[in-house]
C-alpha cells in the first residue's frame, strides 16, 4: 500500500522524480555510502512511512541533497542528523531515540518477554507438581452416562 | 435494477443474520432443538444473499454502470477486465462487502462440514458468526454503502489507482480477507467454549483446521503483498513495516502462536485458557487491522477526522466484541483447568516458549505501530516509528524462535532431556556453524546478517531432516524410509512449514546482506557492468497500453560476452488517474534476481537507470509458499479427513 500516498501527492506533477538520482551521488564512494546509510533512517516528511532514500517526493530530494552537503562540509553522521532534526523535528527520525517517554517503547518488548518468562516459569512449575486428575464430578458422570447411553 | 436487487439482498442478509444470531443462542441456552436448528439454514441463506449482492456489485463494475457512485470512483471503461473485477474490492466499500461475503462463506462451511460438532456448540458458533455479520453489515449499510447511485451519472469513471492495477495485488485482498475473517472462526469457537465452560481435546481438534486454513491464507496474502511491493515499487524492497503491513502481520503472528498452543490442548489438555485467549486476540488483531486500514488513524491523526463515522463505528465493533469476549474470559477462564502434567523441559514447555516469543514479538509490532498515535495523544510529541525500530526490536525474537525451533520440534512430550535433543542435533549444529564460518570468511566486511541467516536457515532445515530421520525409528535404511513415508500428513505439514520458515529467513538475510545497486545516467548505445553482468541500453521508445502511456527501454544483459536476457523496464503514465508508475524488469533466477528500472530522461539526453542484483530474493516468497503448503498438507491429515468422512457417512 505504501508509496501510494506519495504517488498521489505527485500526481500534480507531470512526471515523477525518482529516489536517489544520478546527479545527487557524491564522487567519494565512502561519503556516499554514509549518506545512503543515514538516508535510510530519515523519514520523508510528506510521505507515509517512507525513508528519504526510497522516496520520490521533491522534499525527500531536498533532504538528500542537504544531508550530502553537510557530509561534504565535514560533519560526522550524528552532527548531520542533528542538523536535519533541528530543522525538521524529531518526526524525521524513523528510529526514535530512547529518550524520555520513548524509553517505554524500547523497553516494552524485552520487559514483557521477561514478565512472560516468569509467568511461564510459574506455570511450568505448577504443571510439574499438579495433583493427578481429580475424580469425575457428579455432572461429568451424568454426562458420561448420557453419552454412552446414546451410542 | 440489478444494483437495487443487490442492495436489497444485502439488507435481507442483515435480517437473516439477526435471526441467526438470536434464535440459536437462545435455543442453545434453553435446550430447544428447533431454535438451534435455525442456525444452519440461516447461515446458508446468508451466503446466498450476500453472494448475490456481491455478484450484483461485480456486474455493475464489469458493465461500467456509471450511475453507481463506487463504480465512478474506482473504474473506467478502458480498464482491462481483470481490473474491473478486482476493482470491486480495490476500495473501502467493496472490500467490506468481500469481507462479509467471506464471513458468510465460513458460516456456511460450518453448516456444511460441522456435522460432527455437538449440536449446542455448533448453534452457538453460528450464532456468534451471525453477530459479527450483523455488525459488519450494519457498518456497511450505515456508513459505507457500495450500492449508492448517482442522480447525474458521468460519462466515464475516475479509474482504479494504477498501483492496484496489477495481477499480484488483484488477488492479494481476497487471500488476506480469507485469513482475517478465518480468525473469526477460532474466535467464535473460543467464545462458544467459554459460554459452555468446556475446552477439551475435541474442541482443539475442531478449532485447529479453521485456524490453520485462516493462517495459510494469511500467509499467501501477505506474501503476495510483499512480492507486489518488490516488483512494483521500483527499488525491490519487500517489507516496509508500514502500518498496513503490520496490520496483517499481527494476526499472522498470533495465529501462528494459536496453531501451536492448540496442539498442546489437543494432545495434552493443558494451556486451555491461554489458547482461548489467543483465539480471541487473533480475531481482535484482525479487527484492529481493519480499523487501522479503514480509519486511516495511524497514518495521520487528522485523517481520522475526515471520516470519524467509520473510524468510530469500527472502534465500537472492536469494543463490543473484544470487551464482551474478554470479560467472558475473565469470568470463565479459571474454570478451564489444565489436566496434563509435564516437566519444565518437554515438548509442552517448548511450545510455551514458542507462544511467548510469538506473542511478545506481535506486541512489539503492535506497540511500534500505535506508538506515534499514543505519543501524539499523551505527550503531544509527533514522532515516527519506522523500519529501523522494528528491525532492531522485532528481529531478536525471531532469531530466538529460529534457534529454539529444531530443539522444540524434537523433544518428546511430558519429560525430555535437553542434552539428548542437542546430541541428536549435533550434525545440524555443526553444519550451521561451519556454514556461518564459511560465509563469514567469504564475504569480508559485509553485514553480519549474511552468516547469521545462513546459519539459522541451515539449523532449521537440517533440524527438520534430523527430526524426520528420528521419526523413521530404527532398522535398515529401507525400513526407516518406509516409516518416514508413512508418517501422518500432520507431521509432513509441520516439516514443510518449518523448512519454509528457514528458507524465508535465508532469503531475507541474503537479500539484505548481499544486494548490490547501481545508479547512473545512460545514453542509448552505452553499456555498463554490475557484478558479472554487462548491460546495454539499446533503445528507448514510447508506446501505448490499454489505459496508459508508456516509455519502454530495451536493455540487453550479457554475462561473459554471452547474451542472457533482453529486459524491458517501463515507466507508465495513467492519464485518467493522472498517476505515474514504474514497471521494473526483472530477470528472475534461483540464485539472484537482476532488477532494472528506467527513470527520468536527463537534460543531456540520457536516462537515469537503476539496477540491482538481489541474491536469493525469490527464496523469501518460496519459503512463504512452503509455509502455506505445510498448512495445506496438515489440513489433509487423516484425523481431519476422518471427521469429514463421518459427516458424509451421516449425511
């Protein structure tokens, strides 16, 4: 389903622009590889859950160019990302940093797993030591009689 | 006229569903067999009525009846017939009608094949099916009626979204819905069992085939969607952790957990309450999926306001069914006591671990999907949760599942020795480690995913083989193979599905770790190299399809001087919808796909050309097909066929 949203936004243009264009690519392959890596973690602001590396939107291209500009200027990866986050907001980070309330998001999975492990442990312990089958209750006995009588 | 008949039969089906949901339930409670007997004919009639409504809508699409609003919005006379048909469910209203059609199909299947069910249980299950039908038909008729007419019909329609005009996506929704709605069967069985307070081995045996069927359809549906994304979106991505994708993935994960826990109930009479809870949750996630897709709430909080009626209605349905069933669960769960006793190391505990990992991973996906919404509502923070989060938070659980799988599949019920199982798997373990080491040495400096994926896949597939070999017992090779050949289909299904899981892991890791990419400007007549291939752009010409304009490139692919393929990547433009699409040209292969995309014309006369080598990409969907095939093989197991045979004998 993805990509449709961007494509719709683009339908106003006569012809699409595509993800990373040949003219954007940096001459230095090491720098370009870093740019590609970072691009995959940055969200295209007008798309639905699409990173700027894949996005066809114009603003994604602007962001790609901006990112490369920063890298060429000698920024570290972190500094380049911070520069963009400062201007476009936390929203562009596809991997929300584990700060403040977002810690809950990151910790929830492992936390629940540990709780589940504890619960499973208690359950398994009980299954191991559980009493043998109780004798049939009165109702079960009646139902059994009913069933066997039917055959 | 036919449209009105369709509209009318849909309303009739709603009334039938009302009757189906009330009379059998009351009858089952009071023990009135006449009232209970209403359920089966009602379910069959409902199928006929909804089927007619669906056919009527399809008729409107095929004949391009532009007095029907839905047809105007989603069709066009120039559209190929296949997409006129798939256009029926390529939109909100029509897809809901498909949802209800499949729901009534499942209901009728219970009426046809449920002869071996206790009368009371069957009546209650069908009544609950009726209730779900009532909810969704009301939803459709009140907020999203597909049969609305226009007073002033236009000459032609607005066309279906071009991205949806594709054979892969034409059949993606029906399979997905067969899966989503199939989960409603397990749900109805679970709630009916809670009402009766009885969950036993027989119940698990009735529930399991329905869950299996739903799960395998879901597997196919998800695989089709992923494959479509791979070849259609133009850069060969196959999974994006998009909310809509997650919506289908969550019921799949819970469904997989349910399949496994139902085995414990069937064989060992334990994990009853948990299994019932999973059955409720599996359908709950199907409803949440419907909510996410239909309300647009996750995409953007503001889209919700555009159509508050629909979002609120689905939320209401979700609240009623989940609230009701979970309250019932809270009241009755304690009555579902376990019988079987087993040690901390046993097949049972292995399946408990499987369930824990699958449900927690589902929870991670769920939380990541709704987190942007929560953050905005609770703290006013607008943030994104995308692929990097899911890759980091979800993958470890899948790795754990993969590591535990061969051991869990091998250890016996009740009591087991871990050391013994690992000793039996020593060959598989050695194989996995040596493959990982070999790959690690060969692929210097690339992603760790490569060796990891190879090791896990080898571990799982070899583990499956070891298990089959063990099942062959002792004796000569001939005797062993004979016994393996005569294993129940259920065991074969398990082996095939587990191997499929391993194959998919391999495909995913291989593509992510080893794909290579090339982006450049190419003039006609020029060539370039990617990997071992030399690619030449021979010509670029314009063309016209049935309902689109296209720019086609002729690209010659040679390897070591020998031509191996001529590929034609396309760029299309759909004038009615005013939308462009890319049609990548792919040379499919077992060890790699060569993936070519033609882009924009450049100022200096060339074209932007993107090419990829995707190693082992097809293994991703090959594995999914194996998983689904495993489900099919399992479904033909003798113990289910015997049940079906009993019906035939009785009828």
